[in-house]
C-alpha cells in the first residue's frame, strides 16, 4: 500500500462533516470571508490559511471568517478564536492530478462529490462577500467549478480572489500545465483578483508564468504571509512552550529538525542522524519533529536509530512550532513556504534541504534565499549526510546574517490581505449604495 494511503491514527479515523464553530453571531456589516484550502498533502495550505484567518479575526469584528479545509488534522489543530470551519472529506494526492480518498475503501468519485456538495452548500447558505481560494484555481480535481459558476451567475456581490504563493514550480512547467488545463482563461472569467503571497522584487509571477496583460492588472503582491500571533511569538512578544524537554536538553544549543507534516521528510531526518554518528562530543541537543503525517514504519526507524542517545529527542508533532523555532540555535528544514517564512520572520540561522519531487518549488525557494544570504542550502542526495555533518557545526559557530539582509524581505502579507479585502468590499458596497 502507498504509505500516503495508510489509515490515519485512531483519533483521526472516519470523517464528520459537522462544522467546527468558534465564533459568535455575525455582526451587522461584518465582511464575510470564506477561505478554501484543498489540503491534499502536508500542512502548508492549512497553515497559510490559518495565518490569514487569524489576521482577519484580529480586526475588531470587521470580518466573519469561514474555512473550508480537507486537512485530516483540522480537529487537532489550534484554531484562531472566532473561526468557523467546514471540514471536507480528506483526500491524498497520489500522482500528477491523481487523488484517492483517505478513508479506506471509499471511492474517490464519491468523496469528491461530497466535498463539492459541502462547498456549494456553505457558499449558498452564507453568501460570503469574498471567496478566497488558496493555490488551486479550479479546486481539487475541479471541485470548485460549480461554486465559481454559481457565484458568477447568481451572486455578483461576492468577490472571488485567487491566492498564490509566489513560487509554484519551475516557471516553464507552470506555463505548460496552465496552458494544458486552460487555467489563464479560468482565472480571467472566474476571479476578480489574484493575491501573490510574495514580493515582485524577488519573484515576478507575471513574467514567470506568462500572464496576459489583462490578468497582470488583477495581480497584487501582498508580501510573504506570517500570521500576527506567530510573528509576535517569533519575536518573543507572546508565550508558548518549546516542543522538547528543556531538562533533558540541559542548556545545550538546540538543533531543530523539521519537515512540516512529515509525509515526505524521512530522507532529511535519516540523513541528519547519519551526520550525527561521527560526532564525538555531544555538545548540541537535536530535536527531530517527525510530523503528524509521517508513516508509522518510518517514525519507528528513526526511534530505533536514536535509542540510547541522550543528545537526540524525537517529537511526533506539535501544533505550534513557532516557540521552538524561536528558541533553537539552528533549524534544519525542508523548504516549504510556511516554515521558510517563519524562519525569515524569526531571523533564524537555517539549513534548507528541499524535496526534489514532485515540484521544483522548494529547490527554487531554497536557492533564492541562499543567494540572498539568509540561509544555507543543501541539495538532497546520497551525500546529504556528509554535507550536514559539515554545515551544522559551521552554522552554529557562524555569526547571524546582517540585519539589513532580513529587512529586505517583505513579511507584511497577512496585513495586506486584510487591507485589500476590506478596501475591495467597502468599495463595492459604496458603489451599490450609490446606484440605489
């Protein structure tokens, strides 16, 4: 069986479409925002959407926020106060545009149909002012198309916004896939705005992805997205406990090793442990966060490899990695969007090791940040352990990058999303009143 199709831990088995309510009644005049996060693999889309939701809900009751998510861990996650959640039956990506239900024996077509119905029902009932779609213009396997058509024909007051991280894949690949799937035409007809969660100075999506002049006019570069509460944690203005045992660490510098959800991070953690074998003096303390989606056999292998060591601690997962990032001396990580942005916000020394498949996204991001002098870069491969063996002590002994390098990165994405949505909806309401 494909390890990604394994049964979820006992606490996650089965599925309930019951809504998760965390808010009060919607205040008169509040801007109703529905966030869509398809979540077919990992935790990246969920974390980015929660950062945006958190910022919207910190705006003094200005927004009421719904989240549509297919994440299998949503009921175990820390949610922003006031957020309303509609879980979708979780699926997993098994190949290029190929998916399967996470529930054993459940036909994918039935799962997709149920997800599509839940999305359509929520949008019909809530009639949001904004539908903000993360990453996938048509949704998982086209599941958003009926909802987008409904909005265009029956709900003209609803503003549709596509939110894209800046680096999706190798630009040539993105252009080819978009052309094959007619994505530019879909964006042209179905979306009012395109929010880019990045900086034009660092990566120009209009040029890179061959957007037409018409689409280019809808693009707004918002900056990188990190939620305000997480930013405050990263800078020590809010609490939160580290994920390791401080007594066991005994004051030693901590090297934090993480791979997000962990579904494809075993190679990094195995290489890191091999790099430790040659260390005679155990002056550092290593904390390996496997993630909630790592297959059980891979997690068991890591535990076996660290048996008897007093300088390594394995943590299954944490719903709040930020305090641990802030207190670590060095982070060794894959190069996913959210972790990379949180490392930038924390101004933390890091070694980024991108995954090599199925996309070039992480490799491009890691190289970009390394070229800026903001991290070290290690290519995955058979000699990764040797390179980590050299890089880890080198970075632990090195001074941090100059403050001016960090300041060159725009981290105001969540704030700008809030401002852009408020301005767009307020402007639309004003025009309606003017017509009336």
